[in-house]
């Protein structure tokens, strides 16, 4: 296994606020990783740094050994926390846009998933509920054959049944060499599909462990451990 | 098949136990082919790596055989299944006996109770 995602003394400051603080982290290929932390802990900042939407104040972030840029964007499929798609577009138009934009985008996969979630490709985003929009966006992201999927809060706004389907979608669409990093605080919903968890608080990594090790050593679920570690 | 995963124990050990039960109860008969790791993982809504680990454990115990090219199947050796079954029974019985001890029963008394219950069930 080789490293797909690495942070070396990574720090990001906004003025005097430290959002990410001297993070050292190494993630190997072929895993599903939970990036878990309370609100404002630095999860989204870390993911944005990986996508070159932000640049580090100091330290390095490397995707497949390279600094975020054109080359890494080819292999990274990113689900941002907020939608960036144009509201007036119809789903099939967005699919065309993605096909033009990304070599590794598979439209047939997208149409397949739209069908199982009963979403009409002729509908405009504007007319959809918040949850449905989120589903469309995740479908687009998972229809790329990427090496690294960075999913920022993918299940926040959808109902429990759709949540199950989305998790199934993630399981089905990532291949053995791909890596999925999911940031969320809805832990109990996703902990069964995670290999590994990274706990982050106030910009610092406070714990990294495999899910089975946590259960083995502490006899409790990741969800329970999270509530203990981040007790208010 | 409905998978039931509790939150306080490693997932792969629970998967191992439940697949064992499926083998014992004939859901997967001797010599039958297992679905792919991917399909089984999806069915149980778990990570494929976790399912892989559970199957590796069963392979170690001799219940599952991996073929180099054609996936996995259940062993054809009824003896292996019998051994695993007895081992599981022993584990459950020793757990039960410990509980009875806590209740203050001698082993002989426990046997008498079991005997009587079995007779009653026959009637």
C-alpha cells in the first residue's frame, strides 16, 4: 500500500485564528476513512487545503506525493459542503458538463444511480429539495473513477433511508485501490463502513485508530468514544 | 439474511460468527459457492476490507476454501463443520454453566433440571 494523502506540519491560520495546527497525517490507499470532529474543528479546512481552495500558512499537504494542483485534481473527486452547481441547470446538462470536464467521469453510472433514487434527469436543480440536491451532487462525485474521494458532510441533509442508499453507493463505487475520506459528525450512521478514523479537535489530530481496534481495546463504538472525547 | 451488528465489539468478529451460523444452518450448504466479498460487504453494509478479514478468519478455521481463480466456497468436509459447531456449542455451554454457578447451582443440579425439562418437552 502506498500513501495517497499526507500532511507534514500542516498549519492554516485565518488572521489570528488557527484552523489547522501542525497536523501530521498519513493515509494509505484502499481504505475508507472517517474524518471526525465537532463543529469548527478544522475538518472542512483540511479538505479545502487538499483541493487547493486554500493554501497552507506553513507545512505541506501532498496528494499522491504531489502538492494540490492540476495533476491532483484529476485524481481527486471532491464533494464540497456547499453546492457550487448552477441552480438553473437540468441534471442531464450537469452530467454533460462533468463528462466534458473530467476524463474519468462515467455518465452511465450517474444515470443508473439517478434512476434508483427516482430523480428525473430533466429536472432543474432549482426545483429540488435540499436533500435531493445533495443526492445529485454525491451521485456526480461518485460517478468519477477517482483515486481519492473527499466527501465533506455527504449525509448531513438527507433522510435515513437515503442515507443508507448513499452509504451503499459509496461502498459500491469505490474500487479497491481508491481511498475515501468522509468528514462528518454523524458517526453512528457511517461507522460500520469505516476502516479507520481520525479524530480532530481545534485543528489538531487527537486520535487515529482503526475502528476494530477501538472496539477491541475499549469495548465501545466509535460513536460512544467520540462523545467521551469531545464531551462539552 | 439480516445482519445484526452490535456497536461494542469488532465488526469482523461479529461477521465471522454470523457467517458461521449461516453455514451451520445450511443457508450456505457444504461445497456451495460464496458471493463475492464486495457483494457480501454491500449486503451487510460494511467495508469490504472488514468482510475480507472476517472471511480470512473462517478460512483459517477451515470452514471456507479460497480458490485461486474462482472465489470462495464452503468446505466440503462435514467434519470441519462439525468441529466448529461443537466448539461453538462448548463456548455457549460454558457461558451458561458460569451463569448457573452464579445462581448457586451445583453442576449435578443443573443436569437434573435439564433432564427434567427435556422429558417435559417430549410430552
